[in-house]
């Protein structure tokens, strides 16, 4: 997934906080905790006042792509339906990793606990390790 592709207006138009949380709550279990964690990291980074406009634009494009049900691999296809969303959100996260701090990680994990209850934090280590390298 090319970051330039995520600047497409249709992805920006698809994004809203309400649509994001509707999608997350509807598909949280089938999408998996790792994908939801990525979306939350990006959401909280978007909310941060010190995140520059270009990074916010990239985040909005990525989250808009996640929200749209019909994309490269439609979300309703079992098992692989969210694989393109995962790739897109990882790409966006790598592009904006500089702006993801520990406070954002804690907020995302707290929201995961609200939604999923206790979960295995080891499932998120890969994401956190990638962030720590940037």
C-alpha cells in the first residue's frame, strides 16, 4: 500500500470519528486486536495537537481506507478481508511513528481493555517493537 494512494479524497471523505468507532465496534472481534490497536494508535495520534498537518492528512487517509467496506480486499471476506487494512494501517503508522508516544500507546491499550477486557499484551508487542525502532 503506497502512502500516496491514501491521500485519495475518497479515503479522506470516508473518515469521521463516528464512522471509525462504528466500524471498530462492529468488526472488532473479526478484525482482531492488533488491527484495532493500530487504528486506535492512529486515532489518538490524530487527536494530538502537536501532530503536524501532513501527518494528520496521512492518518485520515489511512483510517478512511480502514472505514470503507469495499477496498482492495473487501472486509466481508472471511480470514483475509482485513489483511489489506492491516497493511495500510501499518504503512501509515510507520510514516507517522515519530508522533506516537507512550501516552498514546497507553490510551489505545486502555480502550482495548474497555472493549476486549483482559487481553494478552504479547499480541501487541510486534507493533510496539516496530514503533520503538523508529
